[in-house]
């Protein structure tokens, strides 16, 4: 890391400090224009209130609140909760759960700042200007990535709670379409915000700024189970599972299968609850434990097998403005980047596959190529100068 820093050109140092300043400004703006929050708690509501009285204050539709109370979503919204047979405990549980999904607006600014920093590091700073391939071991040191992941877990996770997050933005969009949230405009903008942060650099929001993604990544960095880490499950299997779960989620949510219209199956395994220390439901506790334990030997199991945002952003990944690109005129197919990549992504790029695995912009492949055929660069740009070839 120290050598990398010393090797940076004057221009890159300016980029570094300019980027840090821009990140600070973005977060400062977020703090300044953070809207005042109305203090709402479970104690603000009574059993004499109806669903129609309470739902708007919680920012959900009557259907969503009925579902949260484990009632039929078509139940009368005018009757008091007492008449509907709801107990104090059930009311409190439902309100607390919905409040835990309330967006903390400052997090949007933190996500944007982190993605900006990550992008500049990947495109402009990771590889010192005028260094050649003999110095590649100093390119893209792990420390900036690890520090960003830790900041992500702390600030996009534990400090400000689970909402918003990319996975939730995708789920909320479909819940809004199903009539469970009242404000389609804001939910669509929130989803598009995360999607934009996913395509500005290849899945960069997932790779660098999603709190549960970061937690999995940090655990994966721990140097244990190295043999297991070399084994990868083929992308067609992981993506098929992820796609099938996504389609089943939609079919149940819209009531096309089963009798629980409005139900979101991800709710039972939502690991982002960890950031609110809300692990009361056994299924969530088990899911969090599995995702985290598996991360010691397997890369991002949640992202590969389950996450709906992971699936949707994979569909859009081909539109990425910046990403890992390989110069096929130089590439000898030696497999160095394929071995470094925790997924099938580098392999698909080397083999020019039409359907490619997700790339999380994790940097692992960017300092292993012996002939400088791989770079993180803008779409369409040729990756290398032959003069750099060693
Ligand atoms: S794919 Fe992984 S990193 Fe991306 S939003 Fe989902 S959980 Fe987070
Ligand atoms: S190692 Fe794989 S996932 Fe990481 S940046 Fe390279 S291609 Fe993407």
C-alpha cells in the first residue's frame, strides 16, 4: 500500500484528494438536507385505530399493513384493530417491523459517495501512472478496498440500519406495483438510483457499497479454506437458482400461485435485518448464520443464489460504463485472471462468452496478468498499450 501510494503521480494525488473532498461534500449535502423525521413509534397507535388510520403514517398502503398484521389483504380497513381481533403485541410487532424498513435518507448520499470513490480508484488510481507491468504487484493494493468495505458495513449497515439497501429497493419496487406501497414515483427513483450505481461500473454498488455484500466479502478475505475457495459453482447453476427464486417471488407476491398474495418470500431470509439487530425470526437468524459461515469458503452466496437486485443488475451489467475489459489481441489465455477471479466472470470474459457471470469489480484480476491484457476501463476502450508489455 505504501509503495503504491509513493508511486502515484502528482496528477493521481490530485485525483485522490479531489475525490475524497467530493465524497465529503456529497455526504455533507446529505446531512444538511436530511429531512426532519416525525417521531413515530409502536406506542403512537392504539387498538381503537383502524388500518386506514395507521397505514399512511407508516408510509404503506392499507393492504401492506393488513399483511403485516397477518390479516387478509382485502380485509376492511375501516374497522378498528380490536374488532379485527388484533392484540397489542401483534400491533407493536407489525409497526416495529414497518418502521425498520423506513429509509434513512443520508444513506443514499453515503452510497453515492462510496461508489464515486470506488470508481475513481478502479479507473484512475489503482494503477500508478507510468508504472509498468514489472511493478504490477503494487497495483490495486487490497487496503483501500478493505477499508471501504469496513466503512460500508459500519455506515451503510450498523450505524444507519438496513434501509435503504439495493436488495430492498428491488423488492419495494415490486411491492409497490402489487399495491403495498403508496408512492410509486419515489420507489421507482430509489430503485433506478441503485441500478445506476450498479451500471456506472460493473456491479460497483454490490462490490463496494452494499453492506451485506461487504460483510460477505470481508469474511471471504480471511485467509482460510483456501482449497475450497478455488472451487466455483458454475454460473449457469447459481444464476438459474437466483432467477427461479425471483420468478417464484413475483408469482406469490402477485397472487398467481398460492393463496398469500402480497407475501414476499425474501422476508423470511432477509439478512439485512442483521443491521437492525432484528433476528427474532428463526428463519432469518439461520439464513444470516448460513450466509456468513459459508462466506469463509465460498464467494457471496447471497448474491450468487438469492438476491433479486443481484439478478436484475446482472441483466443490466452489459450496459456498464466502466468494467474489467480484456485485450483479446494480447491475451494468451494463460488463465491467471481466471484463477484470481472468485466467480466465472474472468473466464467468461477471456472466452468471450455471450452470457457472462456477474463481475463485482473486486479488483482481484487487475494485477495478475503477465502481459497487461486486462484493465478496468470505459466501454469500448482498447485495454493496453503494447509498450507496457513485458
Ligand atoms: S447482489 Fe449482493 S451485494 Fe448486490 S445488493 Fe444483493 S446482497 Fe447486496
Ligand atoms: S476478479 Fe472476477 S469479479 Fe473480480 S473484478 Fe475481476 S472479473 Fe470481476
